[in-house]
C-alpha cells in the first residue's frame, strides 16, 4: 500500500480537539448540553424511545441487517447516516474527556456494525434489508456512498479520540471494497453519489490511516462528477427507469446534484444546498492536497456566488423548499425561506477549509456568522427540539395553514422522520474546539479565528505554548488573552479583527498596539513572548442597521439589526402581533441590555418605533383611501438563534425603516 503523499499542503492546520479546552460563559453550557443531554436524547431517538417523536428505527435496521432481529427496514434511504453522525459526535465528546459509560455504548454499537457488515466489506442496511442484490443500482437517489461517508467520518473521530481501531478497520474494509467497485480502470463503475459526502470523508480517512489510496478515491469521485457520458443517465438506462407519472414527470436536473458540469467548470452554486457545500468542502480539501489551482479557483468562484448573492443575513443558504436548493441570485424570501440547518453547518465546514488555505478573514467571518445564527437557531435552548427549516419571518396563522409554507414550523420539533439536522448540530457543537485556532505549516504562527474562552496548547517553534482566552463574547467585545510558557519564545499570534468591527483597540502587556495594520483581516503580533504576557482586545460593538442589496426585493425598505456576530429578530412575545406594521425611525437610538434571566442570558436591543393606531369601534374597510395614524411603540429585539423558545407567535428579522 502506498503511503499518503498529499497529507495537507495547507498553509494552516486546524487545532486538534485534544489541544483545546473550552471554558466560556456562552459556549460551555452548550457544549455540556450536547454531552449531558443531546447525546443521550439522540441515542434514545435512534432507538425509538422518545414519546411523541417520529420513529427512527435506525439502530433496529442494523440489528435486522446483522440477523439479530426480524422485521422490515424503516426510514429514509439514508437512515444509516444518522447513526454515523451520532457516533462521530460521541468521538468528539470523548476527545474532550473519556466517559466509560458512553464509550461502552459506542463500543457495543460498533460491534453491531461489524456484525452487520457483509464479508466483502459492504455495509448499508437499506440494501441489505430492503433491496438485497440491488446495491449500486441507483447512486443518484439512494445515498449509498453518502451513508458510507458519514460512517467513515465517525470512525475517524472515534479512533482519534480513543485510539481504538475496530471501527476504523470496519470502515477501511468498506472503503477498500468501494475502491474495487469505483474508478477509472476498465471494469469499474465511473460513478459517484447523488449526495456528496464520501469525498470529504475519504480525505479524513486518508489522513487518519496514512493511505494514499483513499485520497485518490476521493479525487476520482470529485473529478468524475459531471463528466460525459453522464453516469446518472447510464445507470438510469441500466435499471430501465420509467418516466414519473402525471404531474411528477419532471425529475431533478443534473444541477440538483452539482453534476451538470465537471466541477472545475462550475461558476455558480446550483442545486441542493447541503449537497453543494459538502462537495465544495471536499473540493477545497483536494485543491490543497494536490496543489490544484484550477480546483481552488473553482472553489473561490463558487464561494463568491454563495456569499455575495445567495446567502441570508443569518448565514442560511438554500432559499427554496422544492429541491432544498439554491435558486437565482438575490432570491431570498423571508417567510418561505428554507435555509436548512444542515446547509449552514455545511457552510461552516466549507468556510473552515477555505480559511486554512487562504488565511483570509472573509472565511472566518462567514464561519462565525453561520455558527451563531443559522446553526444555533436549529436547536432549542434545552437541546431537545430542532428546526430543520429556518425562516426569517413567521406568521403562525399562515404557516400552519398554507400549503406552500408546509415546511415552515412555528416551534421546534422533538425529532424528524428525515432527521439529518439534529445529529449534525450535535457533532458541530461537540467539535467546536477545532474551529477556534489554527497553526501555520511551519509551526511558527498561531491563528485565533473565533473568540471562545478556554485554552489551546500547542508547539510553536519548538516551545510548548498555552494560549488562553477569557471574555463575555458575543455580548461584550472585550477579550483578554494570555500566554503560558516555560521559557521565552518567538512566534506570531495572528488575531482576527472581524469584518463587522469598525474600531478595535489592542494592548500587549498594557502597551497600545496599532490595530489598523492587518494582513487579510488578521492583526499579526510578532514578538518574543514570555510567560504571563497578555493581549487585551476590545472590539467596538454598536448596534448595526443592516440593509440588503437593492436586488433583494423582499427587503426593500427594510433593515435588520446586528450587534457583533449576532443577528437579531423581533418576536410577538415582546412586540405584539402584526410585526410587519412596525416601523423604525431612520435615526433610531438603541439601548442594549444584558438580561441574565432571559433565554439563557442574552443582550436585548430596545428602541422606539411606530405602529398603526386602529380606530376603536369602527367598521374598517379592507381597503381605503384614508391614511391611518401612527403612534409611538416600544420595540425590542432578541437574538435570532433564541426565537421560539417562549410562547409561540410571530417573528421577523427584517423590519420596515422610515
């Protein structure tokens, strides 16, 4: 076996979870909640033990596949992936500290997976139970390689956390079998999955095992996508696919699968948004590994299309329910927004990979935006209910009635039949430590991307460095960083100054530093550090009135409020009904108040606006030439991520402005 030739080739390498401990007033409760509540809760859900929740049957499917239970397959074709994401979350949790009971449960599940695996390495309960003998006949629709990818990611995370190889070996056998089936060589399938995922998973598997063949297989899948003759058409003919009946005659086009063109020729983000950002994440991995400039250029072109023309102010992407997909530029409806939680999570994945390659604040800014808004909105404060869809405006009366808003939920749900989002949120929060810091390839520079309290321990220029952050971020822009060293050491500390911050002050050991000279948005502190050195960073955090591009027709005459990385919204609980009637004055003055007792502790934004005064006792016409009087009205905004944690009611992010 050839050993890995293309390890990373990235200018930056993200921190290992074992190097980072999080001690942060905002994030520690959320990380602990994943460990103490979400992981056990989701284990119950996967075993159908949550009263009132949609059944999962995921674990039972594996028992049936292993011959240890009788019954029929139940669930989506990709049900296996839910267990993969749960096991990956467990790996991330164990990387932060061993938990014998959790490890015992995981080991038993891994034993079950090993027993369910076929002698040739194949492992997919849908095809083993529901359609035996039909494997690899519908890659376009049935997620075989997607499920394999999530199990591979889980195996890597579990191995890196515990050092146990069983799960890794199970998935290496599966990957080896996949490599025997797929490839450019004669007699192999020149195909790829309709849902990208295995591509980025194989890169992780290659790095964990040092095996070049897994990197090459990932590269094959990415390079083959969109080539002609088109694989999806070939396999459809082979299975004698018939046209869909009636009104469903039109199938998803190849762009839905990001397979309409070879990846290097794709200029715009198309199709299913989660599939897209998973593919783009793998493309970034491979562009770095192979120093492939054309692939990297494609990544940058696609990035610009997403963030400049197709991203919500919350970091949500994929605006349309049909196809869960990107549409045309600037088509960003609020009350029908899809903005799947998984899509924002995938955007975080992609942003982090681009950041390691380019060392540019732009990627960290989007990573932070999506994390605090588009991702966190997907989980309730107690961790037991979830949003699949994240609208930016909700009127419950219409959301609960209109067919074209059937996917918009007013409250979070305990589980879903299509339950991709809950375990995806859990694995991201559990792995948060790997997004805060990076070290450059020469191990002479530490990069601080996110302001999350805790400690990073690493080697820089041969010295052991402990870098600690303390703050009340995101509510307060004052961040204190300190260094612990056994002896003085020279290295660079590159600290991100966020794009939303127009004024920053920095002091090192009490001495002011010029914070205006930045390298791609990072303040580079080059010095010989000594034990106890401190960096005091203060980021100005006014309330920003954000306006959309004029071509975003939905938001003409409206504005959103943002403070620091947090996007705000207005709820009926604070402002009464008919939020669209509220208007902010052009010169609104805002008051920011931290309320420890509200929604787990948040900063609220208050001001005075106006609303229509409705005449009492009059028969009002539906339409009139009369002009209604407007009266002052108090207006309060809360963080968008925290909406729908109180009495259900209206919500909007965008508000009218004089």
